[in-house]
């Protein structure tokens, strides 16, 4: 098997739970040149009867982070499966990461796999609005892990304590703050305005032009 060309250029979609990271990632993955990977989706796609599936579900159901080593292993395994299948082409796709890294340890472990060139920080100052958004998501998507307000509030506490410090690990010059309370189209526009120059910088000129 051909060795993976690590580290892959990447952009992070960063923000508090409910800020719209997954929504923007789902839209952007349909734009040629962007490949979206959500740690939450990776966890939810695990066989619920497998040891990893059972373990991940237990942590998520309690509003806790999946252990760091397990998170990075599952992320890297998923990414390499996508690369070997041809769905992810490192020579032509800029990675968009959603939900990883979630703490300083994951940030350090992730460095061997990705080179973060941009952080799209979806900013929301109204956590109560985010909690209501998560409740709606739970009803629409039938996501049991989002149904409990107590679990959601625990996730916010973990985000403030463990995830917010991750931002300090990246230079201010690559962090783009985007107000997440705007319409989805407005948020998308600002994401693309920040992403396109990074894509052109990371990809070979002929491929960037072709895409």
C-alpha cells in the first residue's frame, strides 16, 4: 500500500456545540476541492455491537469526550480508508475537520496527520440559543445523544474547559471568526471567502484552476 503523504493540509471548522459546524461541513463537502470529516459522524457510523462502537456510544451518551487515543485512531483509520478508496484525494482535496481536535492532547496527536492552515471559528455568544438549536436537531435527526438538556449543558462545560484552549495553539493569523447567528448562506459565504485562498495555496496551481 502506498504510504500516506502526511501531513495533509487542513482547515478546522471550530465552535461551540450547536454553532453549525456540521451544517457548514455538509454543504462544503459538495464543493469540489473540499473533503469534510466529522468526528461525530465517524463515531455514529461505528458498528454499535463492536467494542469501539459500544465504548464510543457510552462516552457520547454521558456527554463526555471519547478518549484521545481512541479518537485519533478512529479518525486516522477512517481517513486512510477514504484515501485508499479514492474518495479522498490529498493531491486535490483540502481537508475540513469538524469536531476534532477537542482538547490540547488531541491537538498535539493530530499534528502527525494534518497541517492546519485555517481555523473557521463559528462564534456564538448565546448558549441558550445553541441549546434550543440542539434540541431541534435531536427531534429532526432522531439523535438520542442530543435529547437531554443536562447532557448538552455538560458538553458546553467540557467545551469551555477543554476545547476553547485549543484555539490558543494556533496563530491568530489563521483564525477567522464568523458569527454563527447569521443565515446559513451568509455563514457559508464567509467560510468560502476564507477557504478559497487557502485551497489555492495548498493545491498545485493546475489542479486549483481545474477545480
